[in-house]
C-alpha cells in the first residue's frame, strides 16, 4: 500500500522529470530550425516561376560564356585532354543542367523553323 508521503514523492519526481524533459526539448527546438535553414534543398522544375527560369537561364548563358572565355584564354598552356575535360565540366555542372536543357530546346525550335522555311 502506498502511503501519502510516497505518493507525493512520486508526483514530485514525475514533475521534476517532466520539467527536465520539457527544458531539453525546448533547447532542442531552439537549435534545430537554425540548422535546417542552412540546408538548401534544390527546387524541382515545377517549383520555378517563369521569371526565375528566364533570369537563371540568361545568367547561366552569361556564366558559360565567361567560363569559355577564360578557358580559351589559357588554351595554349594546357593539354588537349585537360581542355576537353574542362570544356565538358563547364556545360555539365549540376546547377546548370536544367538551363542548358532549356537553351537546347529553344535552339532546336530555331533550327526546326529555319529548316522548315528553307524551300
């Protein structure tokens, strides 16, 4: 049989445990959102707006032209194999793949209409 004294000790211990767990959880929640804000997850293609696609495509074209200019400036100082690797890396960077695809689709439409109008 439990005595009233034992019951109050039980309640005090439970209250102490609950308060400590609550403090620890609050500390954890204060730290976690800050850490998750630093993690950038890439957007899916359907999450982009037309404006973002347009702006990022233009910026990607400018970045590629700048990288190609820098690569061709040092062309005579590097081996052919290194040149080809760097050339492919310029076009195949992960953050550029979607925009290279957009440019290629636009380019293919242009070629299609040029070929279609040649009679």
